C-alpha cells in the first residue's frame, strides 16, 4: 500500500485526499496548519496532523499549498532522495522546488475533479514515476507535457472547471428563465455537460461530427447552433483561457526572479 501525504488540505489538497480515499489502496496522511481544513478531510484521511515532519514517512508527498507559501513549506521539509514530491502550485517552476529538496520532484497541474476521480491533469516528463502515473490514473486522466506548456495546461484544465461551471450555470439559467424548476434545470444542464464530455472522450467521431449527429435536419439544434456560430462565444472562451495563462506566466516570473 502506497503512503501518500498531502500538505495543504484546502480546495485542491482536500480533493486529492478524498479522491485517493475513494480509489482505495492508499494510506493517506493529511497535513495542514489549519485544524478546520484537517476536520474537512478527517473522514477520508487515515491520519491528520499539523506537523509537516510527518511527510518524511510517506512514499509520495503532494505539496498543495498556495504558490506564495510553497517556499516556506519547502524550507521546513526534509525529504529523502527515495521520496517523490508532487508539486501542483500554479506558476511554481519544477526547478524552483527541486532546488529545495532531496526528493524526486514532478510538477503537475491537476483540477478539482480529483475528488470524484474525474480529474484532468498535466504532468511534466521530468520526475514522473510509475507510482505517480498510478496516482494520476486513479484520479482520472492525465497527459505528459513539456514544462513550457504548463501555463497553458494551468488555464485549460486547472482553471478550466471554473469556466465549465460558468457555462453550466448559463445553460441552467436559460432553462430556469424558460420555466424549468431550478434544481431540475441544474441536473439537466450538468448531466448534459457530463454526458457530452464522456461522448467526446469515448466516441471516435470528431466534435464537428458529433455536433452534426445532434442536429436533425430542419430540427431544433441547428437553430441554436446557428446562434452560437454567429456569436463570439468561442472567442470569449479563448480570451478566458488566455487571461488565466497570462497570470500563470506572471506567477512563474515572480519565482524566476527570486
Ligand atoms: N483550487 C484549484 O482548483 C486548484 C489549485 N491548484 C493549486 O493548488 C494549491 C492550493 O490551492 P487551493 O487548494 O485552492 O488553496 P487553499 O487555500 O484552499 O488550500 C491551501 C491550504 O494550505 C494550508 N496551508 C497554508 N500554509 C500551510 C503550511 N505551511 N503547511 C500546511 N498547510 C498550509 C492553508 O491553510 P490556511 O487557509 O490557514 O492558510 C489551506 O488549508 C495552489 O498552489 C494552487 O495553485 C492547482 C490546480 C487547481
Ligand atoms: O486559480 C488558481 O490560481 C488555481 C490554479 C488553477 C486553478 N486554481
């Protein structure tokens, strides 16, 4: 059984802890300075502690604190060369982390769906091991990218859930405005996004072919698609991704200047 310690059990670290607990086969230690954060993962973790020294007992340590406190946490950690440290802080270069620990370091960009084991993650080739691959497999889907692509991955799959939540809400609101019950509209909108995503992942057809499959001749969908094709909706999504990517680059520059 692999022993994984998660340092920082807020939104992302907490999702990691709960996802690993659901996957099974892991001993999970949750580490956070905030007792409320530990309370939030107490049901899922095998043990909780405020003492970061506990990370020395793990095979794999997940550093899930804010980029601004990563350096201070690393300063206190005294990991061994036979341990792997997964860093997931946005904009924090792998080399910055590797320079402060003896552990093998891999940088990943995960997302909140670690909790339901539907995570999309990007990982650097450098530092990836079979045990890291197994963890990422257990929490969803992952791709290996060159670290130069990490700012883009941060925007697409790290920030991406927020963009998808926004689109689901827009679909839900449209249903509510037209008279659907709010709870039912949320179920229909969210399940539609989930089903569409699953279809894209599993179906051999391209997205254009799938759109075509939904558009019956002279039917309803083509009327809605004409509105979308004539709009700037795709431009707005691109602009959101670009803005998040730019911020990831800015964060990285702050670390490169340290
Ligand atoms: N949120 C997301 O969807 C994603 C986040 N990330 C990355 O994950 C990291 C964490 O983000 P997020 O989970 O949103 O942040 P949160 O603030 O929700 O969680 C961070 C947690 O770390 C705790 N913490 C602070 N200092 C220490 C310390 N020295 N030792 C142990 N724990 C500490 C915080 O406690 P306190 O609140 O008391 O400070 C908090 O509970 C960031 O680097 C972010 O870039 C990556 C992908 C997606
Ligand atoms: O907003 C952020 O900075 C973090 C990184 C990706 C998702 N959340």
